[in-house]
C-alpha cells in the first residue's frame, strides 16, 4: 500500500485513511454513531482524494477539487444519518446504537432536516446552477424532508431515503 502511495503521490490521503481505519476499528469509535458516520465519510473522501490525485497526474488537491472532496465527505456523513431511519427495528434488535435510536424521533428527524437544508442552500450557493436545476434540486430536497418529517413509519422512511438519494444525485448537477 505504501509503495503504491509513494508512486502515485497519495501519501497524505493514505496516511489519513490508515489512521481513520485504526481509530474506527481499534479505537472503538465505531460505537459512537456520529463519529462512525464521519469516519466512514472520511474513508470515502480518502478514496476520492486519492483517485483525484492519480487522475490529475499526481497533483495535490486544491481549489474546486478540494471543495468537491470535502462535499463528498460531508454528504456521505449525512447519508449515514438518513439511512439509519429506514431500519430502526432491525438496528434495535441487533443492539446497534444509531442516531434515530439514541435521540427522540423529532430531534433526530429535525437534525437531519437542518443538515439537508444547509446542504441544499450551500450547494446552490456554491455551484450556482441554472434555475431549472435549482428548482429540481429544491423540489427533491423538500420531498425528502417532508417524508422524513411527516411520517415516522419505516416504510415511509425507506421512500424518503430514496428521495434523499435523488437529492444527492441532483447536487452533482
């Protein structure tokens, strides 16, 4: 792994990934829901970081490339929060500690709504897409949020999570 990292100029992201894996698995941080989601997102971000460096001829991340990788990390961390609603019963049966099980349903759902609204506004401000794209993105986000906030049923949460996925796809214009 390290020989490949030196050859491809991905030492920094390989080091970050290696540390994240060790603290996740050996440090017991996988047991803390918010930290678990963030470390999983860091792992995916390292993959994107390294891939971007390799495809860019070994150049380090800067500018919009760095912003895009950070967005992936943030969105993926939020995705962990969103996906945990659709299988609360199974998670509770298995003794998993997820955000929807640790927080009250209103707090867990409104925290997701707040984060998703922030992503929607932030990404529109950053990328400045055409009006029709902005409208489609906002519509998908509102449908997703309405689903999560209006029903606490796991079947409805599954549908809302699908809309969350559409929202994430729409964010990449």
